[in-house]
C-alpha cells in the first residue's frame, strides 16, 4: 500500500471542514441579512447570543472539527513519516471521516443530541484505535 494512501482520509476531513465552514457562513450571512443587522454592530458573543440553533449549530460543529480531528491529522502525518501506513490504518481513517461527516450532518441540521453523541463516540473510537495501534507499534519497535 502506498504511504500516501493515508492522505485520502486527511483530504476527506479537510473537505468536510470546508463544507461546514461554507455552510456556517451561508447560515450566518442569511440570518444577518434577514434580521437587518449591521455586521459592525455584532461582536462574536453578540452574534452567538442572537443566533437561533440552526445558525449557531454549524459554528459549533466547525469548532468541533478542530478538536479530535487534529489528533487524526497528527497521527496520519506520524504514520506517513514513519512509513507505517497500511490498509487497517487507511480503513480506520475512512471510518473516522464517514462518521464525522454523518456527525456534522446531524449537528448542522436536526441536531438530535443522543444520535450525534453516539456517532461522535464511534468516530472518536476510530481515532483512538489508530493512536493505540501506532503506540503499540512504537513500543514494540
């Protein structure tokens, strides 16, 4: 397996982050225009105060995409540099991306908290699996 295969899931996460970022601005700009709010009158705190969930949820999700995914990015680079990329790591990476995509879709739309939490938990387990497996390989080596 080419070592660069790990970058497929990395670019998948980057694409998801871009989509959520774009959706966040679409929702925010639409809200600001519909409410005839002057953007200069809004601090980030004030915008969060005024925004209904369908506007604030994409922003919250974007922030969330800079938590556990950062660990995934670091692990992917570590695996690439140490030439440990294999099919198991790549599959776990794609599982992470798929579940995070579903998580973002739920968070940015219907926001059913327990469903969102379950998907988040499963996606995070994929990252902990990658981390644990890489750590065991390091300790064994």
